C-alpha cells in the first residue's frame, strides 16, 4: 500500500486505476468519471493486481462502486437548478389545487351557517379574517386560513419561478415567459431532456391524454399542449393555431438547446419568432380581407 492509500498495482486494475480496494468513494468516482480505451478481461487483471481476491470479489466491488456512483449522480442531478424548477412548478400546482379543493369545502360548510356565504379562494380569505364566535366557527375559520395559506404559497412559488427561470433558461424564458418555460422543463423532466426532444414533442407536451386517445383511434391528433397558454397560440385564429403552435414549438426547442448547451442569451431568437408569428397572422389578415372583398 502506498502513502496515499492506493494499491501499488492499481494501475493494472483498469477502471479502478489508482484506487484502494477499500475506498468506495474513490471507486465510485472512477466508475462515474473514468473510461477504458478498449475492452479487457478486467476481473482477471483486478485479481492479478491484487485489487480483488477473485472474480466474484471483483464484481462485488464493481457493483458497490457502480451503485454508489449512480446514487451520487442522481443526487447531483436533483440539486441542479433546473430540477429545482421542476419541484417548484409541481409544488405550485399542488398548492393551487389543494387550495381550490379546500375552498370548495369551506364554501359548502360556510353555506350551512351563513346566508351570505360565497365561493372560491377569495371567499375563504374573507372568512379567514373573521373572529370565530363558537367552536364550530373556530374550526371553519381555521380551515379557511389554511386555504388562504396554500393559495399564498402557490403565489409565492409562482413569484420564485418567474424570478429563477430566466437564470436557468434565459432564452426559453424570454420566448415562452418564465412560468410556461418552467412548466415545459417540468413536463420534460429537466432542461436536458427538453433540449433533446424534437419540436413536435415539445408542441404537444401536456396533452398526453389527448395524444394517447388519438393513438387509440378515439380522438384527432392534438395540435398543442401547454403552449396553448402562450399568446402567440391562444391569440391566433383557430384555423391557424396549428401553424402557430408548430412555429412556436420550433423556436422553443432551439431556445432550450441553446440554454442547455451554451447558456448564452440569443436575442435574435426573439426577433425570428416575432417575424414568423407576424407572417402567420399576416396570412390570417390577408385571408380575412379577401373574404370580405
């Protein structure tokens, strides 16, 4: 054993070059970061180098190191900024959904006690400001306050997303808006998988139910998913929304790739999208003018 804790013959152990047999952390790093230029009989070489006692021992050490490397890679990926956006979007949606569901319960309960009971999160906020005058009202007002808290948390998460998304994906946030950009990243599972998807897939992200129904022959092919919320799609005449969705998805895909592979802001993408949408909407105007003539 050398002074630094490595085995003197470790260089013959291939993937475990320079790694002590008992150093699981170093073994994981070798698995995660190392490479071999050509295949070899690694178990035999490991035994010859006294890295392992026999073939079974080699594979046991390899298994432990590989599992540790996989766990560390997964943990590192979860800590990445785009994964924080994924969690934030899902938490925002969960908080909003729970707030709306509880607001319905609050309204139903309040309707049994107050003739002027309202509905929705707004009414829950009003009720939360009341001072309860009985044990029943105490519980009802408490539920209303928790409803308001969940709605506030959803709003705070949205503000966080709008602030952080331009830092993670500046081009995508500029073209789609921070919230839609973060939602696309969330639906794809991260910025990397989004950047690797074809534009046709990006176009229908969020419309999986409709897509599966189409594949089963029960519905027409969806023209768009969550990108429908973008003004360029929603604000285009229905017969041209397919073209608008395709154009938008194409530019969003390019933006995601630029963000993932370089991270540089490319303002020309904004101009290109604006020109393409103006062209599509110009076609709409020309068709409408021709029809009126």
